[in-house]
């Protein structure tokens, strides 16, 4: 079975049309399927419409959240509810076009564990966002400590193993496109043209977008924490150059000026060094708190004759997460 997870917040204008499009795309896939709609505390009639759909179509699963938790919160709930051997994530406003679904499924059937839909082009009626998205991806590409496909949002298919690994991670400020790549299973990229939303306005506030961008950078890059080291190196070079100017200066007033400036840079540099050291500790504390596993086992291949029952325990003690398939194999 394949699950499609769709977060829904005040999408009453689109739900019926969207479900029709998803159902016809999934019917071509020749597989069992379900659509998990996560109602993220909608204040319009979205929930009633979803419940109505459920009466008409048994493929529909409705998850009702207690309040509005935001895009990532809704997606996390959907990932935990979906039962499929593969799970597709997509938005419910036609920006992720349902007619791309068969292509995602075919790539998975060809052996990819994660199929990422990358935006070849983007239509965005909000001009500021049209400018900010490319800027964000450029910054992310430069800063990220781990290669993450750029120009990709949540629209993707993930195998059961990948979903299980992501569900195990309890970190709160999630950047799913990063985690999906970080898990590490075989990725395939397909390209699509991202349309503008079919009706209504975007539901994510500017502040929540900024927070999401900060989550993305801070959870996949140490570089901002290490900025102090670069600044320390700069301040030390400046202090050395100014001290040299002071020694070479023939004019005593000038020498005093150079001396003061050199001292300021030297002391500033020492403070930056201390900040950099603190940053390194903070980064490690952050790693521990997020408690991402140290490694993820894809499959354990072992001959039938070998039986090592303690393996799971040893792996767990070493902070290693095994996928369900690995556990079964063990
Ligand atoms: N959404 C949600 N909770 C929210 C905001 C949005 O579940 O608090 C849903 C929304 O219904 C849509 C998807 O998340 O299906 C993407 O939202 P939106 O289109 O507003 O984001 P954008 O495409 O503008 O980034
Ligand atoms: Mg949208």
C-alpha cells in the first residue's frame, strides 16, 4: 500500500477538487492506497468536508489535530499515522501537482528509497517570496554541512524504512528536506514545474517561514557557530598589523593610536576565541539533545546458520538505530 500524507489548514475551496485529482492519479498506480489528510486545526469547514469525503471514499483517513500546530507539526502527525510501504508527502493546494505522483511511484518501484521532487521552475504570485526562496536555497547550499537537494520542499516519496527512521527522531525544530537526505538511503531526484496555489492565500505567515529557514540552517550547519573563529583570526591579524605599525611609527601620537587600536583588536579577538569555544560546546550539546542516531542500518545480511541474538542490544547501546527490516532480519 502507498500512503499520501496531506496537511490541511483552511483549504475548504480546494479539498473536493484536490481529492478527485489525487484519487485519479493513485488509481493509475495499480496498488492499494490511502490518503491521510491531517486537519491542522482548520477554522473553516475543512474538517467537515474531509469527514464527508471519508463517507464517500474508504481510501480517506482523517487525522484531527488538537489545534493549529503548523506545517511541520501536521506532517509529523501524518507520517506517524500513515501505514504504507511508501509514503508520499504533498501540500493540498495543487502547488505539488497530483499528476506527478505516478512518476514518484515508478522511481520507487525502480529501487529508490527516497524520491525527491525538485522544482524546475516556480510560479509564485507573492513577489517577495519569489525573490527570497532562491536566496534561501543559495545560503543553505553554502552553509549546510551535509548535501541536501536544493529547490525541494516536502513533496517527495519515502520508503517505509526512511519514514520509520524519521519517526524515531524526536527533534522538535525539524527541517524535513534535510532529515530526508540525512537519513542517507538511495535518493532519486525528479523535476517538476511548481504552480501557484489554485485558490485562497498561502497559509504560512512570514514569521513562520523565517523560523523554518532558521531551523533549516541551524539543524544542518555548524558554520554560524564557527563564525567566531573566523572573526578571531581576522582580529588577531589586525592586532598584529597594528602592533607592527606602532613599532615602526616615528610619531609618538601615531604610535599611541596604533597601540590602542592593536589592544582593542587583541582583546576583542580573545573574546571571540572564547565565544568560538563556547559555540563548539553548544554544538555538541545540541547534537546530544536532538538525539539523532549515530548511524542507521539499512539491512543486515546474515547467513541462516548464524544466530547472534545480542546484536540488537549492542547496536542500541552504541546509539545505532535499526530499521524494522533490519530488526526482522536479525
Ligand atoms: N498548512 C498546515 N498548517 C499550517 C499552514 C499550512 O497544515 O499552519 C498546510 C496548507 O493547508 C497546505 C500546506 O500546509 O496544504 C502548505 O501551506 P501553504 O500553501 O500556505 O504554504 P506555501 O505553499 O505558501 O509555502
Ligand atoms: Mg502552497
